[in-house]
């Protein structure tokens, strides 16, 4: 469904992006923010899914600032490499790229973001710093930023069996951002939406979280 495009950024460098167009008139646009593994087949399929739901979706290839075309495996080596890349990239540059991606699809209408893992934190920061309605899936780096007031609504999804995000971290979201929806999913661990990874995918939780996410975007993006 989608295609690869070049995305101008705030600097002099262009990065790649995967663009999935909504059929017919779009309800709005969604910036899809990757995990630490790059814009791989899973992230492209996520963008396609939002396009099928009526939103023009774009997934910026953040790692192109450092290395072109990164698509990492779900292995220990891939995780280590991904962690190194996001550390080197930094969150500030990622948020700038989200702004560039949002501008690139501005013709679709209002823009929201959705992010997964590392991208879940970038999504939350996009609400705080860019004022974009955002959905954060299992953002493990969220807590240091919970004291910053979002300029737009944020929805949070967490697996109750996520070893990296214990209940006390989830509770901090509810404590610091009581006006935002924070959903937890019994039986689900980290990366429960990653449907091409049988070790992490939790079908019932992923489907329910997607329903809630689409309702959020229908309200705050399409209905805004």
C-alpha cells in the first residue's frame, strides 16, 4: 500500500520515510514512530493499518541521520544496536523529525502521533512539545518527562507483564497526568502489539488497544 519517500528535516539532511495514503479523503494524518528496530516490516504494516482506517500515515526513518536503511532483527544483537542508535540520535532530534513528518502530511488535515517502545516516549514528547494528540505504547523512557504538561491529549498503553515497566512506573503516569487515559492489559508484556513476533504479541490486548487508539484519533484528530 505504501511507498518510500524522502523527508526534509530541520537540518540540511533528508531522511527516508514510509508513507501510506488513506483511500479517498483522509480523516487526518498519523505520524507512526518506530521502536528501536527501525522502520521495518512491522512498522510499515502498522502504518498501512492506520491508512486502511482512513488516516494518511507516515513513519520517519530516524536512524537515517546515522545510518541509512536500518532494519534490525528482534535479537539481542539487534536490541543492542538499536539502543546504541537511539542513544546517539537523542530524543530532541527525533521530536524535530516528527514535526517535519507532520508538516509533510499536513494536507491530510489534523495530525496525531502513535509510538511504540522508544517511539512511545517520542510520541508523548510530541504532545508535550508539538501539541500533537498522541498515543504512547509501552514507552519505557516516559517517567522523566511526566512533570511536563502536554499541550494535547495523550493515551497510554502498558502490558501488565512488562518487566521493564513495573506497576509503580505505570502508577506515576496516573499520578502525574490524571487527565489522560492510562490503560493496562492483563497477560500482555512489552511490545504486545508486535504481531510478527510470537514471543511478544498478545492478540487480545493488541486488538483492544488498537480500538481505543482509533477512537482516540477519531475524536482528537478527525473530530477536532
